[in-house]
C-alpha cells in the first residue's frame, strides 16, 4: 500500500432520489436477447472447428511446440521419479481398494496415458489416490464380501475364503464403478454442466473430508498391520463397528506381522525425515518407498516370513497386461451412488490441485476439459480393470520439484510402470502386505496435519471451523460417500445460518461527514434527531424477514402492534363522538396522515404517547447489503412502510444496488403512492432530505 | 411520500481510510460478555415468576379483565356460528383422516378447550384442518390397511373388511401420531428452540404446499363421491397410482352415490354463492353446511338410500364421550416422521394465521406460547383419541366476521360441539358420506384459487414461482410429509442459487457527483481513467469465489495467468542477462514494484504489453453487498490483491460494512504489508485517493 497524505473531499450536488439518478445517468433498458446469444454460440466455422478440436485434444496444441532443450531433462528426471513412486503407492492403494496389488499398477498406467492426451494441467500427477481407493474398497467389500466366497477346506476341516474367485469378483465391481464414475464425469458433470457442484467443495469442507477419509484409510489397513481378519461392516457407523471388532480380535495379533509393520513404519518415518532434511541438497528425493519394498521383499524372500511366521504377503503377481473387458452392466445399478460420489470427489481434488499449479506457473487449466480428461481416463481405465484415479498431492509435489514441466513427465512415469508390470512386478510376490500398509500410513501424514486447521479456523472463522468438524464427523460416521453428500448439505445450510441471524444496527452520523456507522460500535457517532437509520448485516429474504421487522421495532422503540391498536381505539372513540364534533375530528384525521409539524390535536398526541413525540419521524432503511429481494422481502418492506406510515412515521429506502431496484420494480413494490422518490441514492441524501423539514429546530446539530 | 424540492448536497472532508474513520468515530471494542447475558437471563425473582406464570397461562391474564359489555355478544354469536361449522367440517375431515366421523367431533372439542387456556391468539379457530387430516389419513391407512382386516363373510361367501376392528386400530394410530406431534411441538420446536424451522416456510412454499395437499384431499375423497373401493397405495407416487386405480374402477360407480354427490356439490356451491352475495346484509352467514347435512340426513332417512341404492352412510355414532386412553407407545417408532411433519405444518399454519389477525387487531401473538398451546392441545387431544388439529382459514374468517373478539368464542364453539356430541350426534347416522365429501370439496375452493399465484409470481419473481411449482409437484408426487421436507430443502437451495450466480459490474461515475453506477445499465456514467471499480451483486463466499475472480479478470481485461507468466518469462530472461547489466535490471525490478509514473524501462513495458499501458493502475472492489466473509472469501481477496499487485495493479477495498471489517480482521486479512489503509470508506474516497497521482494527466476529467 502506498501511503499518501489524506486529501480534501469536496462534493456539491443536489440531494438525489433513485428516480433523479436514473434520469441524470440515463438508465438504459436494452439487454442483449437470450435468443441472439444462443445463435451466436451455435455458429459454426472453420477456425471455430479447429479451435474446438484443439480444445478436445490439448496434446495436439502443445506437443508440436515442445521445446526439447528447455523441458526434456526436467521431464525425464521427474517422470522416472514419479514412476518409481507410483509403484509402491499403486500396490498399497490396491490394498485399500481391496483388489490384488497388480491392479494398482494398471491404475497407474492406463489412465495416466489417457490424461497425457486430453489433460490440460502440466504438473499434476494422475494415478491412485488414497481417498478414492478407500471409497472403492467400500464398494468392493460391500458387493463381494468374504462371506459370499466360503468354501470347505478338506485339509483343515474348516471353511475358508476362496480368494481367487472373490478377487475376480471384486475386480469386476471396481472396474464397473470406475467406468461409471468416468461416464458421470464426462456426461453429468461435463455435458450437463453439473460440474458446478465442485464449487460447493469449499476448502474447509475438502480438508475436513479428506481427514475423515484418512481415518477410514487407517482403520481399513489395521488388519494388515496386526495380521487379523475382522468381519466387514458396511453402512453408517461401519467404522465404529470395525474398530470394536478390531479391539476384540487384538489378542489374535500375528506377532510376525506386527514386527514387520513396526519396523517398516519406523524405517519409513526416519527415511522421510532424512529426505526432508536433505531436501535442498539433493536434486531428486531418495525413493524411500521403493527402497522399503525392495528391502522388505528381499528379507521376506530370504527369511520366508510367510512360511515361518504366517505373515501375509502380496502373492501371485501376473506378468504382462490383461485384455480389455467391458464392465458388467448389471452391476451399474448397485454402484450408481458410489460412482457419483467418486466422480465428484475425484474431479474436485484434481481440479483444485491443477489450479494451484496453473496459477503458480501462469497457465490456464480448462475445467471442462479437465472433466473430459478425467472422465475418459476413468472410463478407459474401467475397461482395463483399473480402479478410480485422481491426482495425489505427494506425487504431484515430487513431479513439480524434480523439474517436471509438461504432461510428458506423466507419460514417462506411465512407461516406467509399464516396464515394471511387464518384467519386474512378479519379483514383489514375497512383499509383506504390512509393508504396503505402512507406506499408506506414512503417506497420510499430510492429511493428518490437517487437524491443525481446527485451532487456526477457531481463531479466524468459527463457522468454517464448524464446517470442517461436521464434515469430518459425518465422513467418519457415515462413510465417505454418504458423508460427502451430508457435508455438502451442511455447508449449504451454513449459508442460510450466516444470513439468517444478521446483526441489526441503528446507524448514526460521524460528525461533519456524510459517513454513517453503527451506533453501538463507534463512540463518536451521533444519532440524527428524528431519524432512525436501520441496517441489517445480511440480505433480506424469507428466512429473516420476520426478524427484520422485530429488530426494526426494537431499534425504533415503537411497538408497532401497540401503536396500531392505540390508533384503532382512538378511531373507535372518534366514531362515538362523531355526532358531537364531526368537523374537529376530520381535521385531526387529516393531520394524522399529513405528518406535518404543527399538528397539535389531542388525538395525535394520544397516538404518539407511546414514544417521545419529538423523536422519530422518519425511518431510513439502508439496503446496501441486500443482494436480492424475493416476494417475502418485498412484502416485508411494503408492510413496514404501510404500518409505520399509519402512525405517522415515514419509511424510505437508501443505497439499493441496481439489481435490487429492478427486483423492487418487477416485484410490484412501486405504485401510485409509493414512487421511486422514496428510494434515496445514499443515506446522507435521505438524511439531508428529511433534515430540511426540521431544520428550524436543530439546525446546529446538522450543519 | 411528500414531495419537496431537491436541496444542495455539500460535503467537505478528508479522503478517509477505514482506519481513519475508526479513529475519528472512536471504534469501541467492548461487547457484553455472553456469560453475563446468560446469568442475566437465568436470574429468578418474584415478579419474574409471576410474569412467567402469566405467560404460560395467558387465560389468567385476560379472563379477569374480560369486558362483558364490550365482548360478550360478539363472542356468543361467533361461538355458536363456529360451533355449527365445526360439526360438518369435523365429520367430513374425519373421513380424510380415515376414522369414524364422531372422532372429528372429539377433535373439534378437546383441543379447542385446551387452546382456550394456553393460546394467545384471540381470533383463530382451532380444530380440524384438511391438510393435517389428509396427512393423518396417510398414516392410518398405511399402518392399518384394509387388507389386514379381511374376514370371511358366510352370508355372501366372499371376504370383506371387518370395519369395526379396522377403525379401532386406525383410531389408535391417529391418536398416537397426534399425541407424538403435540409432544414434538412442545419439546423439539418449543424447548429446543427448533421453532425457527417455520421461518423456512416462506409464503410461496406454504401456498404451493397447501395446494398440493388439496390435490391429495380431493383424490382421497373421490371414492366416496363415486361409491367405489380402490386399494390403498402408499409411498412416493401413491397419488398417481390411486388415480389410475380410480379410473380403472370408474365403471363400478354407484349411481345413487354419484347423484347424491352431484346434488350436494351443486347445492353447496349455489348456497355459498348466495351467502357471499348476501354477505354484507346478514349479521351471521347462513350455516350452509349444517343445513346441507340436516337436509341430506332427513332425505336419506326417509328414502332409505342406503338400503335401496347402496349409498354409503356415516353409520353408528356413539353418544357421549370416550374415556381417555394413553396412546400406544409401540406405535411411536412407526409414526415418528409423520408426527414431525404434522407438528411443523400444524404450527406453521396456525402461527401465520394468528399473526395476520394479531397485526390486524393490534395485539401480540407469542410464538413460543403458541407452540406450547398447540402442542398441549394435540397431546391432550391424542389421549382423548382426537386427530391432529391446527386452525382453518374458513372457520377463522367466520369467527372474526361474526364478531368474535376473544378466546371465549372458541370455548363456546367447543361447548356447542359437546352438546351435539352428547345429544344430537346420533341423529346423523343416516347422512351419506358423499355429502361429507362434497363439503370437503367446496371448502377447498380457497386453496384451489391459489393456482392463480403462478401467473402472478411469473410476473413478479420467477424464482419464487419456481419454489411454488416445485413445492406443489413434490407434494403431489411424494406425499405431504416427504414433500414438505423436500420442498424446504429446495427453497433453501434457491438462496444458494440466488447468490451463486451474481451479476458482476464495472462501475463508473455519474459526472460531477460522488455516485457510482454500473456502466452497462446507465448511459451517462463515465469510466474513471486508470481505475476499475468492480462490484458483485451478491455476497462473496465459497460457492462464487472462483466466479468472482474470473469476472474480475474479464472486466479488467487482464488475463492474470498470462500476465503472470509473461512476468515469469521476463524474470527468467533477466536472470540470463544478469551478468551483463546487473545494475540496470535491479533498477527495473524496483520500479516494477513501485508502481510509479515515470517507469520507462523496457522490462515494464513488456509486462504491461498485455493491456493498454495507460489504462489500469488500480482496482477498487466495492464490498458493500458482502454480508459475511468466510475463509474462502478472504483467501480470494488476498489472492487477488497479491496477483494483481505483482503485475503493478493496486487492489483496494471500499464500502465494507462494520461486521465485514471484523471478519477481515479475525480472518487474518491484514498484516504488516496490507493494513487498513487499503480499506476505503466509500468508492469515491478511493477514487479521489488514486486520482491524485494521475492528476496531472487528466485533471479535467476528474474535477
């Protein structure tokens, strides 16, 4: 901010009504017709078609202009680094999705390639994402629970789960829900322009939500850490039941698995600390997770932890890729809700991360194109038996910090994954699942940090803190899909709350200025004699219309119902005396409606006995904070005007914005009696207008 | 409005920042602590206790002061008239509730007496109400459907419904849901202060809702008009299924019943017309409905329509009252949702009617006490096997127009009903049910008129029309209980819609004034050179924060991402040339941040090449329409300030209301660099402040 000396402020003009201003400024009426706009937007031409094609295939616009000299090295290093990260993360998140680890590798390959062609963000790293994976896990375990795949084992003489059949079924479910969520992203969010739902994903909501989802992630992985087999729970409160079940099963902990877990977690944390300590000195971060799974696999293979200690390992990893299979349409009906939640969350996360980096590097992310890119990634992925993807914060940061500059980095990481899938993957068959769970925990560290939002929001904005906490609780209790819907509902309700309980203030004048401020907040603000200036801190609409009237009554000190009934009684009395003094009464009545200065009749004094007679003649409603007026709002204003006018108090409006004036017009607020001359340009215009009539009495207080 | 000549407007003062204003006006910080307020409100004393007692039993405060001379005659006539109306309405609405007609009489007696003691409205006529009755009917028919009470009839050799057992069960259900709704009104709405939900029942919503409920009423009575027996449908779309079923059964119409219906409907309509034609000449309206049921009963009894033509008649009416029975608690679980809907609707209708008459006659209706009164009426009624009541518009109008002045009128009407129940009721056993259905149709005439709201709202407020229509459709399709919830949800969403798509305007100055208006709406408004004044028509919050930024970009003509990337490229270029001309570049960078007038360096011109260099130096964000700021809003403002400042455009705020300034403070908007001096009292203050620096160039355009 530059600091200059205050200058003089000098204005000479007439006191202006809305009507005067509209005349002076020549209000225009013509609006471009909707029809013309539509025709304009439908027009088709050669350059337009080319532009449209380039928009749909962004790769065609940037790849030909790719500067090898500038970008190639950074993209190469970044692509390799991210690919190396995708390997352990993909396998670990496959556990979350309750499918065999190799499908995590597929999910890190096909969608990433599709995004390379259609995506517009240069920095985000698409692939498996913890929150989406745990949501997928909820669906797969609900539709293909262990209990459906029990077979009798003749060897141990007990029933056990036929994991091969179960996993095949789960893969089908995951592919179906992923395919459907992709279709939703393209059709519902993209073409039907429903993408605006992500604007409801405000920052406190997203952070509360991801933290809540992280709790689900942790709980779902505890069974691998302790080597136990709890029964799957679903529906609301499933998390609580699962935790209770886990506590119950804790004595059955497999000590070998627990040891592996603890060693892996401690090792990973130490290595990550080292990484961040060395962060600035190394060109590329140490691939901690890759080292962890290599070391763990080697040890596991040498020691034979599976045979000797019963530690659960990854098991068969098929080499090579799988042929595409169209998802089972019969499953769509059962997963439609989950698919929609996945599509919204996936898009919300990707677009917010994309925007952050676009702003940082000064390019534009096309939100509609991103929907198409993500949707195609997911639906294409679904055909190749991937599970739903989005972009992960941790990988994106690595991609950016290692020098990745274009989508080439993402494509390279996919090629690294392809290479691993084809030739190396099978080597990891001995990797203990507990190590993958450890990788997941350590990766959640960023989400756990989000708990620090609570004290921060407590200081800055309590309602946003409420949104955070309620979203978190709803997500934890109701599961991620239902929790998201409930949280969005709640965050919309907060808008109602925020505007439903406004602060009502009587304004006073800052001496010798045209500035009006709330009397209760400022000491050197003076009431304008005979005039009440009333403002609500929020817009006036159906949910607070009644409160507006009540507050006006409190601030004006006029009990409008009492005053009206006093007037009614008076009128009744008058009627009884009518025969006696017909003439006098008529005069009194006339005076009552005129609001003149000299009315001295007993009748008037009786009506005005409710309040200090010299005090209130005019109410100015400052409508500057009003955003729109619904019928209830207009009716409220009209009632206020009618009621107060009946007891001799004039009510005028001030500082309406242009669209509110239009609402007043179409809403039928103005008529023969109420014209635009009761609408003042500013509070000060209105005050000056009414001060003139009482100028004799208190000239000195006004000027 | 008084019309006076415009006066001169004259202001001399310094250009003021928010900080200056706060200093001048001495902003006070002290707020009354929440704790003190609580203690204050908890304090107990003698007068307070008495006041509390009088509040709980309003009868104790007004009955001792009852003026027999003034009120007795009016109350007497009014009480008798309303009592006479309660008889046919009570019996008819009992059909809606699917219970025997005599229970409609009980419902017109017990609750009315309770309201006499606890109620604060002097004019509303409590008793049976069509909308509530049809909601009760939905519950009773769902929980005690005909199919549960089939018995084998040995005479006709076919199965038929055992109506006695069925009706006994339905009465139990009705009593249980009524009792529970009363408890909800006292506890949930009253004590837990949940009564604010009725503020969501905006006028368009209530009118759309009652019209939709009227459709349900009509459809539910068609079976009596045609003398057919459709199967009961429940759940969403039940109305559609019922109508289809009715059409299917139409050939089985009982001609006798249809003739009775048509005669009754035509007769009632004609008599009502006559009534409204003679309206002003008669002191008391002709009790059309009473005459109709008397005539119909006499004819039915003489002709024996039941025996000869198979017309369904009312049947056994037990004389005398029933002993109280506590409702079956086991039913509560099944009716909890319906009970809540009943409690909200019943209260909403009663309080809105009560307020209308309170305002008309200048007394106060205590909304909390009304909840207690209604709740006790319903729960007491539930024990005496009544069904849920509220107040009916038609009876209330009669009560008021026949001179009813206090709750005594209501009490008298209850005594009339008691008299009928004890001695006369049994005489109506031969009354055809088709006549009662006819009475219901004719009474719905007012609700049907509400369809005229649609064209009216189309002209005045399209969003409110949407609320009306959507509420109507939801109520018709989803049944009254679920429909109400969905409609309230929708009407809240409209608030989001209304603020989510604001109109963004660039403001210009009305020449020679301090008035700023949107450039696109006014022809004589002039752009201020070098300054963009930007306003959103709605408050800035999470759902429109992104649009705010986009719109600002459009209006300013600055593609901020492009400008920033241009700046980034420039900086990269500079680094490369650093060795050559280290000194020169440093100067350029310094100049870039200073926003001075004389910066002529090539570097700056490159950055500013994106736009006309002389055009934009300052953006003034007019925040007068902002109601509150959430964390997303504050972040948006901060980002805008940071980004534009980086390309040499200063961003300041103007016209914040006091509470928004507080939100900015607690939200951490201000820091060492951004102080309150970037917050101007008004747009004009800001414009004057920045015009000073360019005064040399364009002095004539500003003053």
